[in-house]
């Protein structure tokens, strides 16, 4: 993926130490980082104890991202256990480590943990202290899409707090990247549009989010998988959007919000980051969805 780009950022942000006690080690640290030599950095780290804490934090971040880059390479080779061993050597939690954990979970079809890790990745990118130099917007957009896919399959919302505050993919902006729509992780069966108890729970959280964010107008867009006749899928998709709207309207906390519904049928399947993660049944689940777009 894009983990191999992380070290280029860190070579720029490991600041020069200001205390004479650690000047002797600066060249060795920089050489080890450029060589991806985590073992050498592990030996050097105890000797940096008298260096400024900000310098040590930068070195630990680079060490974590070296571990993530190595783990990412092993994931691409299918060596998942070896990848986890490298991640255990990370000295800090970075967006690089968490996205590899997320990819591991996706390969094991552990959607719940994949959703957690991808959303942690987005939160870490959003945090300027944790990620001084953010990845490109295109990379953030890809991670956002991966978080969307995992959260739909998990069928739960771990990105809306009890007060309605959004984290992860429910943030309004992530270091310059602004989502235009958000998939609501409500599971729908083929040919069905009603909300089960889990769907109602997710919709209640959505209501808290809409209130917290101060939205006045929103659009709900329903979608289907490709099974069935197109004309019927158009009807089903509209009914899915209206099912979410109807339940939202029973919740007095958002009575003032204007809600528009649209049905797209099977015409706009979700653009998947990596189809290899999924069986056809999972792809169908991803396409049976309702998306939220907003205008404050």
C-alpha cells in the first residue's frame, strides 16, 4: 500500500537534537532510519535517554513506521504471522501501524476489528501531534473508503459517541479531506428494506450525530445489489432510504431537520478498494446500503 511512503515523511521530521549529550548519535540514527535498520535503532534508543523528549518521540515514530513498512511488505506476501511479529516491535501507535493491523483484519474477514483500526488510522492522521506531516488527500480518501467498507460489513457504528460527536470516518474534515457522503452501516437483506433492531440502534446514533453537527438539510440515498430486476431494485432502494427517514422522524431530537430521499437502485455500486478481500456475498452486502450526504 502506501506504508512505504511514510518513512520519507519521517526522514524530514526527525528534528536535530539540541542537547550536546546526544549529538554523537544523530548521524547513526539518521543512517539507521534511511537503511530501515530497526535492530540498530533498538540498540541506539536507550542511549538517547538524555536527548530532548521531542527528538526521542520522533525517533520512536520512525521506528514504528519502519516496523509498519516491513509488516506491510509481509502482508503483501501473505505472511501474516510474520507481519504481526514486526508490528509488535513498534514503539508507538502511528497511522502506519494501525492501517497494517486493519489490513490484517480485512484479510481474515474480521470486519469489526478492521473497522476499528481503519477509523483509528483516520483519527491519528487527523491528530497533528501524532502525525506532523499528513499523507496526501488521495491516500486519506482511500483509507476513508476502506473504513467505510469495513464499517458496513461490521454493521455497527463505533465512530459516533453517546453525545453525537463524530470520530474516524464521521469527522467533517480530515487534514483537508472532506467526505461528500457517508455510508450508514445498516444491514439490509436482499429484496428487503425494513430496519431490524440493530438498524434502529445505528439510526439512533445517526440522529445524535446529526443533532451534534447542526445539520438542517440532509439527503439519504438508497442502493441495492445487482440481484433482481432493475425496476424493482429502484423501488427497493427508495424504500430503504425512506425506512431510515421514517425512523429518524420518530426521534424528536431531529424533528427540525429536512430529509430528502433518493433511490439509485443498482446503478451506483460501491467502488471497492480491493475486491480480493470479499466473496460475492460481501460485495452484495456492501451494495445494499443507505448513504448520508448533507448541506448545513
